[in-house]
């Protein structure tokens, strides 16, 4: 993910965004399982 750093993103910002996306997908997955 070094190409993100060239856009002005710091390492922590990339990691935080990755975790936010991962958590959102996890919540959506759990919600879809509960709806069935």
C-alpha cells in the first residue's frame, strides 16, 4: 500500500480506514446472517 502514501495519506490513516472497512463488512455479514 505504498502508493497510498504518495497521495499524502499517512500510514495510520491507511490502517484506520482498513479496520473501519473490515468492521463494516463484519457487521453487514452478521446482520445478513441474523435476517435469514
